[in-house]
C-alpha cells in the first residue's frame, strides 16, 4: 500500500472484548485445551513466539485506502490472487505451527469459518515459517477446513506490512468486499470479537 494511502487512514481502536463465547465445536476446543503449546499462550510468557497485544483496530469505510494487492501460493502450488476476493469478505490469519496462541485460537477460527462461509466469508491462513509437512500436521490436528499460503519467503507478509507487524503472530485481518482491510486483530483472536468484525463487514 502506498504511503499516502496509509497516512490517510484514521483507525479507530478498541480493546479486545472481554466476553468469550462458548465454542460450538467442543471437540475442537478440547484439541486446544489438551495441546501443550496452546497452553503456553495462557501463561503469557511469550515463549517461542512474540505476541501481539490483542488490540483490535477497525478502519472506517471512508478511510481504508486502495484494495490490497497480494498474491501467494498454497502448499499444493495453486496461486491465490487478492484480485479474486472482490465481492466476498475475506479473513486472513497469519500463523505458524509452533506459535502457542495460533494453536489456542485455531478451534475458534474453524468454528467461525463454518458459521460464516455460507454467508459469504472466506478464510485463508498465511504460514510464515513451516514446511508443507509441518503445516499439514497442524491442519490435521485442528481440522482446519480452509487453505493456507506458504509464505516462507515472506512475500505475502511484505505485501501486508502496513497492517501486519513482522513479529506479531498471530495477526488476523478482515478484508471487505472491495478488497480493503476493514479490521485487524494483533495477537490471539477472540472468537466473539472476530465474529462481530466479520458480521460488520458482511453487512456493508
């Protein structure tokens, strides 16, 4: 994104919602609860990852600048182009397998995908570190239904660097129907908060 577009944005920030919705997918929640790496996120010592602060930034429709221009490649070699996202709300989650909060939030991301896919929201992961084998093991464990882009070379992260600090993983973006970032969560995504951000984008 151009610097002029970035400076034109006037983000409205608010704290992550305190209320945490009960997960409809009890089995998936159990996966995270039983996962020792996911439990590290609750400890809060930032072991093995650099955490975001959990803050939520919403961008008013008039302040979002130009649509993102991003291309990436799935682990199967399929190219994904953000130009194809027009007309749908897109949720993009940056993650890697050894990231404790990534593992903790995975069941909630799956539940939100299942809840909002039929309403016009699509999900992509962006894996910034792992080989295909490691990424697929994570996806099997948490039954991730949506694809991830292989971003070991950092190309997708670089294209979104205005929104995603390189060391703040996980980060989750909600992208509106015009391909512009409408909201961002730095750090662990609260299910209730992310659901509300998706619903807002779908209603626009």
